[in-house]
C-alpha cells in the first residue's frame, strides 16, 4: 500500500483530553453533592442564568413560537417529518418473536422502550435546531415515555426560540434551560424533574462529551463522541470546488473538527488544497476563525494508489460523516465498512443529513464507527429475552446444564438442575456429571 500524506494534521481529536477530564470530573462531583443549588450556581457562572428554576414553562414555549417566522416553522416541520419517518422505519425493522428451540423449550425476544431519556441540544456558538429533532423525535418514535431535553440558555433570554419550538414539536415532556456539564448532570441525577435519565443522548462540545463518558454505566449513552468529523473520498471525476466547499462546511463547526480528503488523484488533491483557503476566507468572522484552525491543525489530504487503498484508509479512520464523490458509487457502497453515515454521490452532502433529509446526525467519532452506528430508534429500545419450557423439555436441558456447571466448578448451579430432575422424574436416573 502506497500512502502519501500531502497534508498531515498537527493535532488529533485526543488533544487536551486530560485537562477536559479533570474539569468535568470535578464539576460532576460537585453537582452530585450539591444538587440543584450547585447546578444553578454553574448555570449562573457559565450561562448567565439567574432566573431560578431552569424548567421551561408552557407560556415560555408558546412565546418562543411567536418569535419564529412561518418559513422556519415550516422548515422545522419538514425536517421533523423526514427524521421521524426514518426513525419509524428503523423501529419497525425490529421485531419481537418466540421460537421453539427444541420440543417444549421456548425462547423469546421483547422490545421495551427506555423509561426516561435525556436529550442534550447544543446552543452555544450555533443554534443546533436539528439536534433537537434528531434526539427528541427519535426517542418519542421509539416509545420513550418521558423525554427531558436540555439546552444552553443565553442569559436572561433563555434557550434559543427555534430550539424550544423544535423540542416541543418533537414531544419533549420537560425542557431545561441548562447547558454544558451542568445540563448533562441535571438530567443524569434527576435534578429539577425528579426523574433520572436512563440514557443520555445528543452532541455537544468536549466537556459535554466527557460528562457523558464519565457517567456511562450509571446511565446509558448514545455513543462515545468527540468533535465532529468529515471524510471525503474523491477521484479524478470529482469537482474540486464541491469537495473544498464540503470540507470547509464541516470545518466551521469548531477549531478541533477533523476534515479529511482521501483520493487517488494528485491533481484533484492539489486543486482542493488550493481552493480551501478561499472558501474559508469567504465565511463570516466566527465561522472563519473556527474553519481556519480546523483546516490548519486537523486537516489531512491522503493520496493513495488505488480505490482499494482508499477504502482501507477510510475504514481505518472510520469517519463520522463520509462522502463519496467518485465513479462506480455502488462499488463504494458495497465495499466501505466503517463510518457513521455515508453520503453517496455529489448530490448527497453532510449538511443535508445534518439538517433535514431524514437520517440521524448524532454519529460516532474518534474511530467509534468501527464498532457502532449512530443514534437510532434502537438506541432507545431494550432488546430483552425470556424463556419458558415444559416439564418434558426440562429432562434434557437440566441434565446438560448440570453437567456443564460441574465442569465449570459451579456446584450450586448444577444442583438447580438436579433438584428439578428429582422432582419431575423421581423414578429416573440421569448423568449429572458427578
């Protein structure tokens, strides 16, 4: 395999992890010990929140709706319709069943929605309206009874009106005006609601991601996540303007967002590298600063000899968002294995999936695409099993279980089989592995 890094990143997504972990660990410890009072203290310090309870009232939600133009309401509805429809198809692809494994021995599968979900919606640098839809709507479609949604307030103005509207449209049962680690902690510990989340989902900055990671085990989480990523596979047929535009489109997320290009065309690579600075410079100031740092510190352009090499390097990176702008799209769709969400062809781009096309944008980063997919209806549904059997089936099962248990040295387990055989078949002798 001949791989050449035409541009190599100076940093990785793990840069500054240790400092983040220390800060979040202390915050979670203090909030757990200090409860609502400590959470509100952090909300005042970090979000400028001074209005007491962060629980958003119905009047505040209705007031937010009045501030939203009809076109934006229509666009939120457009996104909701597609995201919820896709989630319903995901849910319906799962099924309960019962099967007779041997005469009289039945085993089954049940699908039980999680009771309480905590959905975090970022609202700092950007108003992530779509994230409210991706998390809350998907949870409700899955059948979650109680959905708590939380987003950062902007001082006395509270949560962004469009985020509030989207949360409410999607069915959030309680909305908290609380951001960052304190918002995550409030949902995990059941502060202000009296209901602790069984699972925490949603994107966020590195502090939010670390809070979810540290709380994992106490609660479930959607996935381990870091800064958002884009990888683009492009060959000589790709349009360098479109490729450069898409890379920059993701780079504006933040100063630590990785952007990668994998190609077998040096001409295409050189053309994209030449165009990226122009796209960055054309952005507004806040977005320009983020994209500049992202491309400078986390941008990579990797030149390969063959498409098999491209596929291999792409699977190694396991990019959160993976675009393919190349010939023979069906080949790529069949060959690629590791990614969060795949965008096949120039017509499909990350922003469409991130905002409104239907698939979920809460996706694995930092290589997690090697072992998990993104948020889906299935994340909110427990797949549990049960079994039942006749007395006749016990003759075979109990004896085998007793023998296996004794081979493992677990005599107590073995005797649960022995006793049933003695009760049900008192006149028979069995090989029990003594």
